[in-house]
């Protein structure tokens, strides 16, 4: 059983990947799903809060549709890594599968949510869930679309801050890997 836990915060609209980080992540997630024909897979999205986009299923048409429908602005903005991981582990808690995995994809640093990422990591360990973490973004600065005062969208260069130390710790302590 695998939960794809995907960051949908505003910074995921940065255009250091074509056309942006979120669309690139969705394409990779759909490709991943298509290569896992016997796994039950679900999707959790998070920004300032977290939400189950699709519960565990083997219905890949529903899963691909759920991933395709992910977009920025669905949730309160922020990067609540702990909330995303906590919701993902909760989805796997009652699973009887011999392998329970969360693939956590984010481009930032935790800055919100009701659950601290280290607490969520301990919950994952307690339920035997391996967490693979993926940091999305290029080193340095990335162009991010921002709404100007007149309502138009302008490109602004913002520093890329991926908390690699936290993501590495979550992965290594749960038996996963950081990419």
C-alpha cells in the first residue's frame, strides 16, 4: 500500500520545471502509478492543511483522474509537512499490507499545520510506515507567478528553500530514502 503525499502550496507553481513544479510532479506521479499495477495507491495533498484526494485503491483510472485534478489553491496556503505526513500515515494505519509506504513530495520547509513533522515521523515509525521523501526544486532561485496589486500575474524570483535535513531525517528514521 502506497500513499503519494503531494505538496500543493503556492511555491509549487514555481517554473524551474516545465511548465511548473506541480504539473511536473503530477506527470511523474501518474507515470509512477502506471508502473505499479498490483499496488493499492492513494493520494494526499497538503499545503497549510492536508486532505485525502483519493483513498487507497487499485482503480487506476480513478487514481489518475484524482492526480490530474490536483491544482494549487485548493487548500489554505503554507507548507504543513507534518499534517501531510500525518494524514498519509492515518490512511495506512489499518492496512494489513506487508509493506506500507508514503512517498512525500515537497519543495519547501515546514511552516504550518497542526502536527510537527518530527511527531508525524514518530507516528509513521510506530505504524511501520516507510517514508520516501522527495525534494522538488533547483538550487538557488526560481521564477514564481505572483498576483500584483492590479490583479495581473507577474513573475518574481524567489529563493528555493528545501529542508533537506528534515526530509533526510524523516526518510532515514522510517527506513525510506531521500531524493
